[in-house]
C-alpha cells in the first residue's frame, strides 16, 4: 500500500484576494456551522445566563399606559362659563324681584268713610248706651294682586277712650276694584267698666252742645295674592275727627257730605 505525501507548503498557502477553501467537505448529514448564529447565541447567553430562552411577554404585560383623556376645548369651557353666568344672573334677578315685591311691590288699599249715623245715643255721667252705623269703601289699586282682609275688627273711640268694639266678617277685594261695606257697632255694658270715671261727663258736656266728635278705627290682616306670589301685612285704619250732629230726637249724623279718606298705618 502506498502512502500519500504530505501537502506542500505551496499548496497550503492562501492566495491573496481569494477566500480560504476547506480541503475537506463537512461530514455528510451535518450542516455547516453558522458562525453568525453562534455569535448571536453567545451574545444572548451572556445577557441571559440561565441558558433558557428569554421571554419578552413580561415586558409587554408590565408596561402601563395612562388613558388618553382629550383636553377640553376652549370653546366648550367658554360655553359652560356663559351658561353658568346666565343661570346665576337669572336666579339673582328672581331673588331681587321677590325682595322688591316684598318691600315695595304692592300698593296699599284706600279706605274712605262714606257715611256715618248714630241711631241711638244715651249717655249719663256713669253709663253709655249707643250704636253706630258706618259705610266705607275699600279700593284695591293693584293690577296684579287681589287683597283678602282677615281678622277685621272695628271700634269707635272718643278721643283715646274705647267706647265700642265689634268683629267684622272677612272680605276680599279684586284687582282694580272698589268694594263698599256697611256695618254696625254697639256698646257693650261689660266694656264700660274699663273706662275711667272722667269719660262719661266729658261726653255729656259735648252732647249738650249738639255735636260729639268720634273716631272710627279698623284693625285687619291683609294678604296680597297673585298667581305665583303672596304677601301678608297688618293694617290699621283710622278715620278720626268725625263730628256727629245730634237732633232733638237723639239721632246723630255725620256732618260731612263727601267721603273722607282715612289714614292707613302698616
């Protein structure tokens, strides 16, 4: 058997500019090793020393992102501010209207005495038996509010001494309406005990002249009402200096021929 001669040095040299050629092909069934793959694998193993394939699932699951919230547009903010301002102004105007109404929004009714008679008047130095018949008008000048009068009380005075008192029925005056009322008041014997001793002699003295001066007073509660608003007020009416002339038969009559406007206090 012959022996093969070792390759010469000239054959083992690599020609400049040409790639090195392997003399022997790789064994059959095994692919040629990929140096680039092994290089990449060594780099990955240096990062992951556990020698297990590195998973990137945790990276995606661990990342959190803030939800995208659209910034409010400047036009929307200005619109909301304008709506809020309009609501505030509307409520303010409503409250101001209510305050103005409660303070100045209604006109007081007018009370006029139309006639007054005294059909019975017997006075002595110790007692008084008398009756008065009055006719008054009540005018409501409000265009939007009707007035209802409650707890009406009428009384007659001589100077500041109460002679007779009587409650009256409640009544109502519509808008822009004038209502006439007639009522009578008579003395009460139980009330005369409250009068001081000098009252009767003073009335007797005036009666001897034929003219006695009285005053008519009304106390009442007024309710002003409209469709949506209402107001309550306490009123006092005073028709004073009513000179009544008595005839020889004893009947008295108010000397004025024209209605007299009464004073109103609220």
